[in-house]
C-alpha cells in the first residue's frame, strides 16, 4: 500500500502554500497582466478608473465569478461542464416560480438544492458510468434549456418580491453585499483546495486518476462533487442576477459556460486537469470583465467582444503549451 501511495504524492501537484511560492507563480504574472490591462484601458478612456466604473466592474464580476468557482473545481479534475449556463437559466425560472408562493428564505435554498441535484446527475453519469463529461454536460445543457422554456411558458417571469433586491443592494462599509459574497466565496474555496484533503484529492484526480485511486483516495466522491458544486453555484449566481433585474428569463445564462471556461483557462488552469487555482480564476474573471467594460467605454461594437474573448482563450492555451514545451526542454 505504501508503494502505491508514493506515485500519487509525486504525480499530484499541490497548490502553493507559502507566499514565496505564490509570488513566483503564474498568478503573479496574471496579476501583472491585469494591472497592465488596467493601465492601458485607463489611458484609452478617462472613465475607466472612476469610482463608479470600478464598482461597476466588480458588480459585473459577481455572476461569472461565482460560476467560475464551480468550473474551476470541475476542470481541476480534468472534466468540463457545459451545462452551467442552462442550469443558471433553469434554476432562475424555478426560483421565480417558487417565489410566487414561498418566502425568500425557503425559495433560495430550494433553488440551490435543485442546481446541486442537476450537478449530481451529471457527476454520477461521468464518474459512475464513465461517460465523457463533454457529452454528458452538453446533453444536460439541452435538457435544461428545454425545461426552462417549458416551465416559464416561453416568457419572462416578473413581479418578484421587492425584498429580493436586498441581497444585492445592501452594503457593508460601502461595499455591495454581492461583491462581499464573491470575495468570501473565493476565500473559502481557495482554503478548501489548498489546505484540505478533499482539495488535494481533486488535484490528484486531475493529475493522475489511477495513481490517486491506487493510493486509496475517494476518487468516486471527489469526481462527482465538483459537478454538484458547479450546479449549486450556478443557482447561487442566478439568485444575485434575479435580485438585480427582478425578472427571470428562460434564455438567461446563454453563453455563460463559455465565459466561465474562459476565465478559468485565462487564469492558468489546464484543461487536462491537475493544475490551476482560485486566485488565477479570479484574475481571469477580472481580466475578462475589464476587457468587456473597456470595449464598451471605447464604443466598440458588442459583436466584437466575442472575438476578443475567443482570441484571449486561444492565446492563453498557446502560451500554456509553449511554457510547458520550454519547461520540458530545459
């Protein structure tokens, strides 16, 4: 047993635990890129560094930032979840319908449980039955979109309780509640991945699944759990979205899965699993939001924004491949 455990410890990368390790990591390079981007955009538009626009950027980061946490968990295991956008839209419709007869403190937890149940369905198909994550979550995405239109009657649902907006527009020390929630979520998720056995197991699964299983790690549970987290957080994200717009649209979250994947990849995670961090994901989210915000301030057509984000994804993947190639040649 000890012989089998050794490969898992050698093959499974662990997230950095010391500040000196973090300072020499990819996250610092991403932070430098984010700061450089902020300087360029501030020179391009005098409105970029205003207090109002900075809070606007933070506010725009909340929904994609929450979903990107779940996507990070999934990608670290070597999986992918294309259904998070559809889960976002479906659970939004479910929340709006439940709020017609249930109080807010009851409806929101039930919505999060519904998102977690959808993630559990995907995770079981992937981990237990060995189906490809891409195919499974693509199918769940189609089902989720269909059910959104069926449950909503092909229309938006409005007339939500006025008190719902308190989860967004209340503040503490001048910081909006949704931004505080995002920061707290990233701190908790980072601590889990960094300091717990479960977090190390997730990294081990993505790095070398067979070695992790031979070491006696709970590979089945921790292969399913990331999909549950992704589904639950999609439901949490739509709760904040509904609190802002006060209506539920069956098409809500369309393309959100691509934004979440892009944020994780831009943040330095490997689509093959085993490498990535929540710090990198957060920086990836901020970089994406800043680019879109800057393009809007400069009057660039929104149709070009997809081109910009897609190009960044390709460049990030190419940079990852070149860095890995250079490291193997060194």
